[in-house]
C-alpha cells in the first residue's frame, strides 16, 4: 500500500477511519526544532469535523499522542510518530456496502485491489479521516518553514459549485492575509461571497446531495532556485502530495488551464529588478519556471470533487447477485468536502515545500 511519500522528508500515514486510531511517522525532520504545539493544535482544529450543520456530524477531538521524535516540544532527530485516537465511530452503517459498493467511492476498487481484505468501515484507509495526521505533519512543516525561512502558506475557498470568491493577486500577496485566512472557519478573500457559498452547500444538503469546490493556496517567501526539472519539478512534487488527498481530482499552477487559451505575449512572465531583487512583472506561471521556483508567490489550486457518499438513492451493482439495485447510503457525511479542505491542502503543500528545502539546503535547512 503506497502510504509513504518523500525524498529527504519521508511521511508515512497509517490507520483506518474506524480503527483504534490513525497517525503519521515523519522521518528526516531536522533535530532541535522547538515546535509550536499550540499552532499545531489550532491547525488540527481547523480540519476537525462536527463544527457546523454544513459538515459531518462526526465529532473527534483530534488530540495527537506523541509516541516518539519530540521530547519537551523539541524534535530529537528520531522519526516522529504520533497517533490520533478514533472515538466517535458508527461502523454498523457500512457492513452492507461490502456487496453493494458506493458509486465513485473506494469500496469496489479497494475490494478488488486487496481481494476483499480491506477495512470498509468509514472508508478504512481510503477515508478523508486520514487527512488529520497529514495536517499534523503539514502544521509541523509549516511552523518550521515560517520560523526558519519566513515562508508563509495559506489558502482560501476559491469556489463552491457556482459560488465563487475572488482570486489571489498572483504578483503580490500579503503574508498577514495568509495568517488571517488560517484563523477563519470559512476562509475567504471577499466575505460578500460567504452567504452564496453557505446557501449552495445548504441547498445540496437539503436535497440529500453534495457539491464540489476549489481551494486556492499560496506560498509566500520562497527563495528562487528551489526544485529540479523533469521528474522532481516543484509542480510534480506538490501535485503528487495534493493528489494524495482524498477527493482531489484536479491541480493547476498560476493561471493553469487558462494558459492554454492565451498567447505567449500574454502568458510570459517578464523579468525586472525590484528593490535589488529579480522579480517578474506578472506571475501567470505561479512562481515556477522550468520546474524551479522564481521567488514569486507559488500559486496552486486544487479541485475537490463532491462527496461521493450522498443520501439520495443511486443505482449500483450487487457484486454477489450480479444485478443492479438501488442504494441509499447511511452514516454521517460532509455535503461539501471543500469547506474543511483548506488546511489539508496547505498541509500537503507544506510537506512538499519542506522536502524541497531539505533537498536544496541539507538536513538542517538553515
């Protein structure tokens, strides 16, 4: 099972949604770093379920138990291992799904890949619940990048269904803005969009349906010259982490797919000298050129699909009888995964960025 990622920094996620607990092992994190555990707890709280009627009713405290690698809030250099207990599970809701897989879920593919031995309860190892330990790893990396390299990572809900926020300014992003977004339950640049976004999600919930969205994430303060071409480009490293997040089905950098409809004269980021530093006048390519950082803000968007588990009746195939039948899914599910996804996207980007920095500057990344 491919649950380990990284080159210099290796991250392994373990556990299942309804098992005793979930967790992460982080190998290669620099020793001697004094962790801001309050910050990490706040990041975990941003992802936690059960905070409003627009999210799943499952309630988990998500308090990490540190098993190794951190002593008196300081990293020791040993692999960091944390475990988060699962305390609010209702496994009976999933037993019937072994024979009748949910559409667009992992039930069928997991059963096929692991010959029926996969834990189906709550989605098992495929569940979005596994993003909690990823957020722990990302918060630790974000804390390190902020205090050692003055790099800030933040995001906002770019869109939900047809309801949209305004986009980041690709050229200039205030790091204080990113910090402000990290503190909001519904991170938005334009709060006038909040009512429409909430209304869109509420309408889907009332109709026993779900809706997708897009998270736009920015990295401010990155040095130029980080990354490598081809298979180790900044785009490929960040994208591989983002595609590890359940429900992410699309990733774009800068203007992304919009570049396909532009001319080179419009899309090229021309260089200039600004306060003694090389900058670009525009940032259509999202702070990356040739797979290497330019020093401009890194801008990446992740498309989050609608929650596949919905209350409406759907058709599926009974794998035992070979006949189609109707399925009405029970259990507790988010009508819009994107509402809780911002911190997860930031975490994935932070892990990728620290791995790139360790590669560029060595173990201490000083």
